[in-house]
C-alpha cells in the first residue's frame, strides 16, 4: 500500500499541475519586445493589471455617490481610508499625511494581489507577491523615498539617524556600522517577509491539497483523506488572514521607515 | 417620584398613579437585570476577542521578528564577504578573507538583534488600540 502511495506521488510530481511550485511559474501571454528589452505581458503582469482594474473600479464606483450617509460600498472605502490614515498618523504623525497616497497605494495593491492569489482558478491562479522581484521592487521604492526625502528635508543631517543618542563616544565606531547594517537590512526584511509568507503559504496549501488526491487513489488509505482536507480548509482560512496581515505589516513598516525620513535623528 | 406627585407632570400624563408606579417598578427591574447581564456579556466578548487577537498578534510578531534577525545577519555577512572578495583586493590590494567576513557577520548579528529589540519595543508600546475605551459616553458615565 505504501508503494502505491509513493508511486502515486512520483506520478503526480511528473504529471502536470501537481507540482507544488508549478503555481509560481511565470508564463508569457503577449510577447512584447521594446528596443531589445523583453517587456512581454506575463501572467504576473496580467494579474497586476487585473488588481489595478479592480482597485480603481471599486474605489471609483463606491465613492461615486459621495452620499453623506454612506452606502455599504462607500463605507468600505471610507473604512479603508480611515484605517490607513490612522495608521499613518499614529506612526509618522500629522506631517506624514503627505505620504498617505503612497502608503494607501502600497497597502491596497499588496492586499488585492495577496487576496487574488487566494482565489483558485485552475491553471490561472498566480500570486504576484510570492515573487521576490515584485516585493523587493516595492521595498526598494519605499527605502529610496525614505533616503531621498530624508536628504531633501534634513540635508546631510539625515545621516544622524545612524548615530544613536546617549552613548559614550568610544562606542560609536562599533555602533555606527551596526546602525548602518540595520538600516540596509530594512528593505531586505521588508521584501523577504512578504514574499516568504506568500510563497510558503501557497506551497503548504498545495502540498496538503495534493495529499487528498493521493490518499483517495490509495485504496484503504482513502479513509484518511478527510484529515488533509480539514487541514487544507484550516490552512485556507489562515492564508487569507496572512494575506491581509502581511499587507498591513507592509504598510505599517513603510510608515515606521518614513517616520525616520520625516523626523530625522532624535 | 413621590406618590403625591404635585409636579407639573400631573397635568401631562393621563396615566393613573398605580400604572405610573408599575411602569417605574418594571423599568427598574429591567435596569437591574441589564446591569446583572452586562458584565458577563462584556467579559465574554472581550475574552473571545482577546484570545483571537492574541494568536493573530503572536503569529504576526513571530513572522516579523524572525525576518528582522535574519535580515541583519544576511546583510552583515554579505557586506563582509564582498569587502573581502571585491573591495579590499581591488582598492588596497590586500587579501583580508575571512577577517572582514567575520567582523561584519558579528556586526550583522548585532544589527539583527537590534532590529528585533527595536520592533519588539515598538510592539510593546505600540500604536494604541482605538477600539479600547468608549468614544461616546453613555448613561453609565453620568451615574458613576
């Protein structure tokens, strides 16, 4: 019986559609070549366009009425706005509200992409945020804005954030490199966190879902099939939570980093 | 209100004194039962919410802290390695491997720990929860 299982798993691994990492494959949909640069529309790009379309149309139509007593859709938009606005105010302060459009865009973009990845469409479903190329680009955008805005408002004094206050000068040669490494590690932990969470979650989902089919095809082992099914249901709920949580964490950390740029050294 | 009821409301209501007393008794009874029920309901909702929040927060915290630590170590190690292999040989023509790697690995570990401590402190003091505490005063606030 165990042999059947193992044989089944190898067959499944070779057969198409059952490998747990196949879902992350980038596929070319419309080949576009711009001056020697491969700018083809891939499934990743298509998902981003779908997300943009969804976000734009939702926000446009839900706020179109502009009624004083909000309709249900309008109150969703208002809740989203107030949620991000209070996050920005709490973490950056009132001066940080100039960055509200940035934080709101990042949050809603990551959130919708994460959630779109949770909708299973056979052969289509793709989670854009499970690729580090995407999350690292977003993180680099954030950290570039922090550096450029910090230098713009504080000049060279912006580098004062690398000098911790209230420590004996003898320790500074040790502490400044630590602070610099800590600063450089920010975009890395920001991007790795989002990408790793989405990647690991989707792989786990696929593996446990794959067990159901394997057990069902394994004779008496089919009796155990409800176990991975229950686990898959639970994991799906957890993944939806992670999708929202990680979008929020991305927004909060963006705010925390921006507060350095706004307030400079303390 | 006294049964004599010499106030202005003697002219307003068409209800008899007995009915008035009865209504008052019943409303007091309802109030008493509400008071008795309220804390248990509140406790139930709160403990439920707290338990759920705790597990969500704990997971988010774990995910965050682990990447903070790893990020620091990876950046330190990568910096040290590239100093050893590229910057030092080309700029000064000296072979420092693995000195810089070791030094920056240690610095990176310190930076990772610093990241963890910082975000841990931020979580502890953290942004205040707006759902805690009532924004709108209700009847109890006047009484107490």
